[in-house]
């Protein structure tokens, strides 16, 4: 089910990164584009992952070891938030940090591969 998140990440990254020439303007512009990619892809991941988690909590009993953000979700539920909102909010710290690291690491690998393939 979480493959939907991956597909949304790919499409949102492609939508922004398809204009490669704009990444070459300056280092600052490149960093801003990478942060924008991380923000947009994490937004899609947070919403989609939260909805998937909501259905997992609602209809299935998931062991703690299979859901690492279960404690985050439970803490929001204990604050009297709805389960759907709790599932979405619990995704924020993990998904954003993951998207930020993966986006910058992916760009670094892209630049390294271009450097070695040009030779």
C-alpha cells in the first residue's frame, strides 16, 4: 500500500526537476529547488501515508515493530485528536526528514554519476 507514496514522490520530483537548466543557475537556486522537492514530496507522503495508517489502525491490528510511528500516533490520540488527524500528524517528522535526506542524497549521486560518466 505504501508504494502509492513512492509513486507520488516520483511524480512530484519529476514535475519540479524536469527543468534541469534551472538547477544550473546557481548553488542557491539548486538548494531552493531541492528543498521545494523535499517539501512537496513529503507533503504527498504525509497525507497518503497518514490515510493508509488510518485504515491500518481502523481495520487491522498492527504490531509495534511493523509500525515505527505508532507511538507518535498514539500520543496525538491521547491529546484527543481524531485518529485520521493523528495518523497524518505522526507522519510529519519522519517523512519530512526522510524526504530531505533522500532528495539531497539523490541529487549528490546524480552529480557524481554525471561527473564520472562525462569522462
